[in-house]
C-alpha cells in the first residue's frame, strides 16, 4: 500500500512533467537496460539536457524519484526534503528536456501501471530472457508485460525493437508508432555488421541507416553487450539526432558495475566481474566472453541465479555443460547452482569445487591463483559475489569504487 509520502511524491512528479513537458524515454527488457541508459547519458550529454537516475525504478515511487532527480532510491524516506530540494533547484537551474527511465519487468502488472501513468515518446526493448520465471512462467508472459509500454505509445512516438529476438520483434504488431529496428539482422536499421576482439576491449562496426560507423570500445569485453549499444544508437536515431556525431562518445562507455568489468587481479591474474548477472542467458554470455579472452587458465566462479521456476534444472544443466567447455576450474556458490557443478562433472575435463558462502571463496582463491589466470565471477547479487571480486583485486583502493553497491529500489511497503 502506498504511503502518504509516496502519493505526494507521485503527485509532484506528475505536476513536474505537465509543467516542463520533457521527452520521456523508456528502456525495458530482461537485460542490458542500464547499459542502454548509461550509453544514452554519455552520448547525448553535449546535445540534450538529459536526466537519468543512478538506480533502477520499476514502481511508481521509483519513477517519481527518478523524474524529480533523486540520486538514491532511499530518499523516499525523506520525501519532504526531496520535494523542497527539487523546488529550489527549479529556481536556480534549467530543467532537463529529456528523461530516460530504466524499466526492467520485475513483476506482472508493473509495466502496465507505468504505461497507464506516463506517456512515453520513445520506448526501446532490449530482449526477452528467462528471468523471474517464478513470477513469469514463460517467456511469452515476460514479452506480454513489455508490450504494455508499446501498446500505449502515441502514433507520433517511436519504438526501438531488437530484430534478432522473435518475441521482441512480434511487438511490432501492437503499435502504429514508428519502428526502428536494431540487431544483426540484414533488415535492421541499426545493424551490427562486424566485431573484433582487441588487446583492450572490442572493435565494432555498424551500419546506421546505411552509413558505416566504427568504434573501438576498450571497456566492453562481452560481444552480447554490443546489442545494448545498438539499442542506444536506435534511440538516438529516434530522437532525430545526428547519430554518428553522438555515437563517437560511446568509445568511452563502461558496463554497469557487476556486468563484466575487467580488473587486474592479484598475482598477475585477470578478474571479470559479473557479480550482478541475473539470467541464464547473461551467465552463458559471460562464459562465452571468458572463452575468448587469452588466458593461461580459465576459472569460473558461478553463483545461484534468481528463481527460475520450472526451468531451473534445465537452465543450470546447460550452464554446467557450457562451463565444462570453457573453464579448467569451476567453483559453484549457493545451493541451486550445484546442478551446474554436477553437469560439468558429467561432461568431464573440469575441476569442480563448491562453497556455500561467497566469503569462503575469496579466502580459498587467494592462494589458488597464478599469473596468467582469468577468473570470471558471475551470479545473482543476493550472493554478494562482489566480496570475492574485492578480495582478489590487485589495487583495491583504486578499483573498489567500481564494484556493485546495493542501490536497488526497495519494494513499496
């Protein structure tokens, strides 16, 4: 049930939108939404007065906080101070002409409530993956939730759809708004045509409405993350901004904390921080990334994922089989991921260990690492695998601030 503060915040946010009429951009999908939001903030900073929030917001409370420019989701506890601060800011500073909202689907009905409350001018859908399957029994139900935002788009709006995802592509039938397609498909308006792994990061080439664009992305190591940058490029095109000019700034984009950031580890090892991966698909993509990075020995530290419902056993078995193909050593953390360890042992060729607590993994790994090792640390944030990453950092004082912090929005009381 919404509190008095929640209702006042939402009323204030609606009044704010009515007064300033900013362009509203919604980014939804099972993964990659935060990277799309960050890419837009980086690329459009010199062109638009853009507002993004440094936290995900999937309830009306969170949306109100983001619209009003809150820097933390916990500010709802101090809503009077937030309201006063936002009014004062309006007196001394220009307000944004564009607001980007990060809208992953967490529970059935959430995005429908958002679509009824707000009018978006642009919506982008990154993908549909097996996440929160204890609440969404099928991928089709996740896609149905995403469709709420698309069906509510005005005819003069724009939807950016992933041409490589069949469920996302099917959303085209739900709208009369303009559609911009992105992906690797030959028919995509924003088409990723070539990628190449470099000593630092990836090189990528796109065709943007037929024109070539090449970028060196030194901080991006996962090929799957290029799809999210394609989505950002599609949104830029939807805003009728010169895409090539804005896109050059993407060369400095970094993935969000916990989403495959590469660090220098102790003893000459490399650490891939995937401590905030939330779906089987993203974990499989992380393992694919591990397999491509030159290494003396690959070590995969994999933890439990959020609930997967009836798909749990098959998903974990596939992860274990992929880990056996990729890593010399597999360390599982948590109870459910034991299924992956068993599948890896059955596949053979991999040394498997198990720990119940992430803190014990870090203690064990310190003496296990050697120069030239590459360690992937990947799993749900609930396991706090960022503790393992921090324990293995070669320069903790320098790099600690780049690890995941618990800034997730709290559910409505």
